[in-house]
């Protein structure tokens, strides 16, 4: 492939981190930072919509079934937003790790976390093996 074709391919195809390049190089860090920020922006945009919907749905339903259904929907929405609030703090932690240079490395072993795992779960702090050990320990202690 000549140089021009290489540039054209790079422009038309979105960048994906690869095992063929140095781990957590500038390009990979920029990729994951963009991915995390986009995810956070989506969550914040959804939460603003929730606030608008909750304010709009303050009507009092005369029918008990309708009222119960509305309250159930509202409670589910609030639980979802609470989970997303916790996710935002994990995203912020991941962004801090990008800034301090520890992003992409297992907190337990210091080994690189696979790109596939980071692609699927950009907030991951443990490698697959360390996560499995952690979950096994949790199961053992939970069963005690």
C-alpha cells in the first residue's frame, strides 16, 4: 500500500487499538479518553432528559393502577440514574488514570489489561485473570 492509500484508509476507517502497536501509546490513550468522554456525555444527556420527564410527570392519576404504574416507572428510572451516577464516577476515575499514566494496567498485578477487555469495559481496573480471582474470593467469602 502506498503512502496516499495508507492515509486515505486511515481517514475513512475509524481507529481501533491494536496489539501490533506499543501498549497505551498516545494514540491508544487518546482513543480511550475519547470513548470515555463520549460515554459520559451520553449519560449526562440522558439524565437531563430524565429530570425533564420527572418534572413533566407530576400529574396525579385518579386510577390506583395508573398511579402505581407511574410510581413504579419513576422508581425504576431513578434506580437507573443512580447506577449511571456511579458509572460516571468510574469513568472519571478512568480518565484520571489516563492522565496519571496508570490506565490500562491491572491494579492488582501491574500487568497490561487486554485491549479487548478495555474495549468492552473501558473502566476496567483489573485484568481478566485478576477479576476472576477477585470474583472467586467474593463467592467464597459470601458462602461463609
